[in-house]
């Protein structure tokens, strides 16, 4: 019999290996999953305050500043004045960031197809059902404001990727 603890350890080990493989591959195009998620947010939502980014991804102000600084250094984002508050700055994706995001998304999609393509359609459906059940039990253990990812998003765990930016 496999205990819940054994299954949990196995899941965490596989999850860690997958995140590392995706991050390693994406780093070849100059990004991590965390940086890509910030770029995706800026692409979809437009210029955003750093405090909103930190809250969205459940990060400390220092951590999001590190990510934004790194993206700004390589020209993928820029800080702009906020017209509604002269003291605040908005973070915006640049044209170079849009181009890099396209490469990163293609890389991420290719890797996820390779990893999850090893499962049959039936196995993927079962896996999603199991992930939904695990997600529901995990949500009972976390504060609502600490859960920045909608349940419908797969994969639903941004924390290791974000922390490794």
C-alpha cells in the first residue's frame, strides 16, 4: 500500500524535476518561468504597478523588484510614470519583451507537450480530475489572498517557478 506521504513525496519530486527541466530550457532563451509569467501578465493586462504584480504572484515587494529589475536590464520591460499617481511607476512590456515572450511561450508549449504527451487522452483526463481534487484540498490549507492562480489554470502551482526567478 502506498501512503499519502509516499505519494506526496513522489509528486513533489516529479513536479520539481519538471519545473527544473522547463526552467532550464527556457533559460536558453533568456527567461525563467517566473519572468515569463510576469511578461504574460503585462502582455494580457497592460502596464501594471509592481505592488499589483507582487500581490498577483504572491511575492514580496523585494522579490518582484528583483524580477522587474532583471527584465528591465535586458530591455524586456520598462518602468513608466503612473498618470494617476505621480509617486508610482507602472511596469510595461516592451516590443523586445513581446518578441521574447513569443519564443518563451513556444518553448514552454513544446516542453509541456513532450512531458504530458506521454499520457493518453484518458490518462490526461484522469490526471486533471486528480489535480482538481488535490487543488481543492490544498485550498483549504491556504489563505485566499495567497492563491494567485485560478483553479482552471493548468499547471496551477506558480510558487517554485516564481521563486526561482
